[in-house]
């Protein structure tokens, strides 16, 4: 199910397969230079969605969360895919050391898991994706909210 209001679209997923399929769709629709931020608790399906996005970009190699390397670059799809996991970032200077701006403002698709930890560095124009569980609707249920944030928009 899909509901849209203003700049926000809400999807309901009842399985990991549905979450991955949404990811494939997002990957197919992605444009060079876009940034997707991804927020959700541990085990909510961030990696499943990201794997779907990679598949939608035409990436066939295994995609896993780069928790200890911070960023993983995939070049084989229709555009570069920069997959960040900033869960372990202790200081924003670590992002400078990685050269995050080259990725955030590059010509590929940038996906940032745990993006709320580096909010100050995020580009003003981005797709904010939030994944939430609701156990009352079932163990595999996920509410996936995608908000289009435009440049110049008040936070």
C-alpha cells in the first residue's frame, strides 16, 4: 500500500521480499547525484532495502552494511553506488577524512544508513527514508516513509 501527502510517501511492507522490491524500484528510479538517507532501528530492514536499491541499479555483487569501513563503493551498476553506514562515527571529522563530500556531491547514488548521526553534514536536497516496525500489524510489517527534502527547505 502506498499513501502520498505533500513531499512524503508512505509504503507498507509485510515481508522482507516486499521491502526489497521497494528498494529495487527506488534503485531503478534513482538519478545521478541523489542522496538517500536511511534511519531505523537495528534489525528493521535497512540492509534489505539497500540490497534492493543496489539490485535496481544493476549491481550483482553482494551488498552488506559497511559498519566497520564506513563506506563501500560499487561501480558495476548503471551509476556508482556509495553505501555509507555511519553508526560507528564518533566525530564528524572522521567524515572529512573519508572525503564524504566527493561522494555526497558526486555523480552516483549515495545511501547513508544512520544518517541522523551526521545531520549537520547532510546535503539540503535528499530523500529521507525512515523504516519503522509496528508489531501490532505483524512481526514482518514495516512502515517505510520517504520524504523528499528540497534545497532551501526549512528543517
